[in-house]
C-alpha cells in the first residue's frame, strides 16, 4: 500500500509518501475524517492555522488509536506572519490548539500574505524572521522538520543563502495540466522534497476527456490517475477529502502509468478553471 511508503527528508526524518489534506473541512467534522483516514491506513495528516481546524485535527490524532510516533502531522504558519516574535507565538499557539507536544513539520504557508500573493513583493526579511522562529522550534524539539509552501525560486534562494537550515519541503500547487517542472527541478536540486497540494486539481480537470480516457484505460478514477501521476513524478500528493469512500479510493493507487501515458499527462493543455476554488489567490492565476 502506498500509505506504507515514505520519503526521507534532508534531516533524516521519514515522511509518508501520501498525505491527507484537510483544507475546507470544518473543525467539528475533521476529527472523524482523521480517524477514518488513519483506520484506512493514512499516517500523514496536513492542516494549517489558516484552515481553522487544528483543534479537530489534533483531536483526531489523539483519539485515532494509533501511537503518536507512527503519525506525521504537518501544520502551516499563517501567511501573514512575517516577524520572529509573532511566528514564535504562533508556533506555540498551534501546538496548544492541536493539543500535541510536537508537530512533525511546520511550514510557512506563503512567501506573501494572501492579500499580496504574487503581486511583486517577496517579503524576504519577514520570511527570514519567521524562518528563524521555525529553526529554533525545530532545535527545541517542538517540530521535527520545517519547510515552506508556495515558494518560488527567489523565495527559496532567500532562505538557502541566508538561513542556517534549508527548507525540507516546498509544498506547491501541482497536478495534471499544471505541473511547474522548472520549479520542481530547481527545488529538488537543492535537496528539498516537493509536496503537491490539490493533486486532483479542481473544476474542469475532472471533466477533461483526454484525462478521462487514460483513467478508463487503467480502470481507475480521474482522481486516482492524478494522484498516481504525482507519485510517479516523485512528488508527495496531499489529496483532500471529507468522505471515507473517497479517502480510501485516493489511497488505492498501486498501479503503474506507462511512460507513454505519463508523457501525455505531462503535456495536457493547462486547465485554468478551478471552479469554486478560483476565488482563492493560489488558484486565481
């Protein structure tokens, strides 16, 4: 099962190769979702301060019946936090909200606050300040690993050239029809694992006839095909679902896409319609 497989981060920490995304799952419902996922076999749960569901995720982790050390819990520092002191307080705040002694990983959610996302300013100094707080929390044992999300090359270089510890992951939007290969290749060249959020995309990607035809060839769903595509690119996909059947289906990806079909999927025309998610900065294009 893919849920049994892991990658190794640059600091030697093992991270499960498939994770459960929890974006847009209500706090009062997410504990049950986490318990379902763990029962199915997931060992990697991804949340964020901005999701507003850290308390429920923590409850699910504590009550799932699996030892804490067997689970990998990631949360994210709010995108608007760009100072050392604020980051330091927020890290402790997340641990308190989660009800956990440590998080397996914490990452900077975005190089820019959401209102400024991709508008030109990189907030280099603020990211270094937030990163320093993450480094200290990692050294203190509050976090086992640290990383970033939505970072472009310039944002990565800022940390690589000025920080004491390099990021262990860069979590980015990556899926069939929108795979930023140049950024992925550069990130990997620095020894940083690439995680893929929204690996199934949104909206029109599920209706694309070319993608559906390839999925039918393997007798799998479009989401299963999209998740497998990410895995074969050595990305770490984080599919989100709130239903037990979909969570189980998303982990049933032990098939192999041929080189020919991978080449086709790599070159699917970019699908820009993310449906209802298009209102969020990372999908706005």
